[in-house]
C-alpha cells in the first residue's frame, strides 16, 4: 500500500502474531556510503536501506564525485574518489538528513572547495557549529550560520589533535572520524559530552572494514591514521531502531511479534527488548531474531536512555499505556532532532489525557489512563509517527497524522504492518467519534 495522505488508523487483531524482517540500518548505510565514497576503487554495499535519508547521503557523495550505481537494489556499487572529493558547482542538498549534512560537511572539507552543504528548513534548525569548529581546528576552512546550516567548507584537513563537543550530537565525532583517514596527518579526536558512544564506535568499525586504521585510545578518544581507505564489500546490518518500533506493537496491543535482524551487536537501539522486558514483556532471542510478547498491563519504566536517545519516542509512547509514572532520562539531545521530541511527546500525549512533565534531560510520563479520540501529530518526525502507531493499534479512535513522514528511514512501515495482519487505512470522521 501507499501511505495515505491523511491520518491513519491502525487496528490489531485480537491475537496479533506477526513476524517481520528489519530493514537495513540507516546509520550503517550512511556510514558505509561515506567510507566507500572516499575509498580508492569500487565498493559493493549489500543490503542497503533505500529511504529518504540514504538517498540524501547518496546525492551528497555523488555531488563530491563518487559514483553510485543502484541498478541492483540489493547491492549498490560505489566508485570512490580516493580521498579527493570534487568541488561541485552547486549546493549539496542533504534534505532532512542530519547524517548526510554532518558526514557530508566533513567529507567536503577534504575538497579544494568551497563546498556548500545545506538542507530543508527543518534541517536548518539542527546544530552543526561544534563540528565546524573542530574542522577549523584541523585546518579546514569551515563556516556555518549561527551554528546551523548552510555550511561552507573546503581546503583539506591537516591532522593533529582535536576536541569536539558532542553534547548536541554524536554525529559530530563520527563525521570527523570518517574524514580523518584522508587528512594530511594522523588525527586524534577527543569527544566531550558523549552520550551515544556506540554510534561513534560503529563509525570506527565501518572504517576498519575499508582498511582504516582506527584505535580507541580511551572511552572518549579515537586515533585515526592518515593511511586512506580502500574499496571493500560490506553488508549493511538490519536496523535495530526500526525493529524497536515493530516490537513496540507487541508491547502495546498486547500481542506477539518476532523481528528477524533485531539483535545486531553494534547498534545501541538493540537494547530496547531488555527495556521492554523491564516493562513486563516476555522476550526471547534466537540467533538475530527477537520475539516480544506483551503483558496485559505494562509496568512503568525508569531508564537512562543516553546511549539510545532516539528511543525516547518508542518508550515514551509505551509509557503512556503503563500504569504508573515512568521516568526517561539522558535524552536532552532529542530536543535537537527532527523536532523537539520531548516537547512533541508532551503535547501529543496530552491529547490522550496523559500528563507528561518535561525535565532538562528527559520526561516523566504519568500513564495508565490514555484514551481517544485523538489525532496524533508526529511533527514531520519519522520516529514519532512509528511510535504513535503502537498507541493507535491499542487505543480506539486514535489516528496518526502525516503517515508519509516514515519514508525518511522506513518507507515500507505501513505496508509491513498491513502484511503482518494489522488493518491500516485512512481515518474517517466515524473512526474518531
């Protein structure tokens, strides 16, 4: 099915039993694209995610001179630039993708320049100042607009030691690591305020697959040799973040959901099943498959989500169904994502009669009385839309607006729900009475 333009209602069968395969990881796909674009030779990217975010990354690396052949959608061929990105005549447009913006800016810093990287109005609200400051410290010319896009970069990286403030995003550190193998000298990156460190280590692992020499010198420090990257064949991991939204349907309805590929070793969102267990779900693992069976009543959750801040959406939504007060902390960074996710959760859950207290770095969700009717607005945020799907599947007369925004990372989300036995259709006035 094609996602309806208007709000959708989701209805789960009384005995939901579904099995899905998680799509390719957006985080891994974009890192592999960046490394393959810089490498010498032609790389093969197996099992990539084809979604708005990865399309944005493809457009950025193509603008820097890399060739991406996607005639075989299961195995893209990427012809690298050997560490010498081209200087495009026009602006590189990262659409709404924070990874394409930040990784693209770091890669473009290796070009003669100047290269302009920009994006949508939504993307222009996302921070990039700390990354530009670090690129300047490494010898590049880099400027932003009051800490936000558009970014203008170029001139190459000298190498050396640099400290980057990653409180706003771990992507700043990952971007520096991705460009570092083609600096003029070795690079040591010290990261301040790092919450989601596993994403930086995912970047390091990706570079090693392309022959990069990366060492983690301390919990907050990585050293990258200026030895360049070479072509490789890399298989993209399934997306633990997308899997979490599918498993949440079991927790909410309650039902039983199995997701193949839900347990990759190096993605922090793979911790979600353990958090669902803390809320009373039964969790079973077999290979890389995870099966979750929801309880009759969810328990409230107290959790530090600093390592997996994207999942404040999933767990915040489920907390609205739990009987009691949940506290989710360590996610202040989520205010600077596609939208202010903490404010959005507070406002949208209030439509269900759920009180949410915002804290500087998290939320208190007073759950147990959520009810419709309501149309939940995801604020053009894919993760909120998918998180709200679980609420719509549980609560009568609840719909999710702007369902098409899931195309950012999971274009087939609604199709997969329908294939798994859920009813998904455009809401009518009758549905919401």
